[in-house]
C-alpha cells in the first residue's frame, strides 16, 4: 500500500503507468477505485496518480470538516512527495471541486484541467442546509439512508444495475464521519467562476447526458468560463460518467491527454 503522510494523516494512493502525470480526484462519497477502468485502459500511455481523499478508502480523516482547500493541499503534498512538478488535474463531482481548489492554491502545478460532472458555483443557503442535514443523518443513522436517497441520482441505469451495485458498495464502505466531514467541507466551498475565467490552460469538461445532479447547463457554464475549453457529453451516463460509460469517457479523456503529450 502506497501512502504519504500529510499533517500526520496517512493518505493512500496509487501510482500506475508512465508518461504524462494525471492526478484523478474521486467523487463523493466514493474512493479512488472509482477510476479503475480509466487506469486499466490508459495507464500504458499516461501515469495515473489516484488518491483516496482523506477519510475515504484507506486514507485517514483528521479532525474537522474536509474543506476543499484542505483536500487540494493534500493532493499538492502528494505531487510533492512524488517529485511531480506539473500534472493534468481531473476530478469528478466533489473531485472537481477539489481540482478547482487546487487551481486556486497553485495554478502553476496544473498542466491541464478535467472537470467531470461538476459545477463552478458554490452552495446557496438551502444547499448548505441540505448538506448539514445529510451530515447529521450519516452520523446518526449510518450510510444506508444516503445510499437510498443519493444512489438513484448518481446512476442513470438505476441502483440495481451492475454499475449501480458497484457504486452502492463503495458508498456503503465509506465511514459516516468521513461523509459528514466531506458534506460540511463542500458546503463551505468557494464559487470558482472568477477563478476559471482567469485560467487559460487546456480544459476538458465532461458531463453525463442524463446527469441530474450537475446537468448539462452546469457543464456549459464551465465551458464558457474557460477560454478554449472542450465540452464532451457522454450518452447513457448519469452523474458518474467515468464509471457508467467508461469506454466513451476513456475515449474523450485519451484524446485530451494525447493533445497535451505531443
């Protein structure tokens, strides 16, 4: 097991492949294994750095909310430990929030940006209240209520599909305290529209055609904010396009990464 220790917290990661470094940041409330199909298909051409973000998978959690800048600094510390100066930084959903926070922390480390099924805007008051209610429910009742309410919104094929069952297993493996910390951290995230409007680097925006959590209009806004950004819509996918339609997702990711490797 590969780990790096940040502020006394052991963080688990995978380092697979060779070539252009690509840091992949997973969605809430999953773990780094959500990118297994990307790593399996593309690690012959690219070097994938895939952490379990703090509290999830095999990584420690630490005290307090898992705020997006904190998770971004974890990722930067991992790149430092691996002596990687710049990397393509990609994130799905919450991972996209962390990718944008990393861009804010140190834009010079970002060779390119991949934002999948995510959004630039911060939570409004109602959204923050929903996250707090979810955090309290996870601490009081465990993971099952979240699985029942959130899973149908994540996977277009439905909870009983193979990918739905895969995602459910990841969700059930998450610690309620980590879920609460991440919900509270996402509730405090900054609006990133101004940040993206200043960023001029290569950017790929991906959205599942049936994503009801961060739908096409959110992806379109991201694309319009970054000059020259590419938008790819993945048919047959909901909020976790990389898991639900990995072949289609991998094809657009490969094209983007190849354009940065030449």
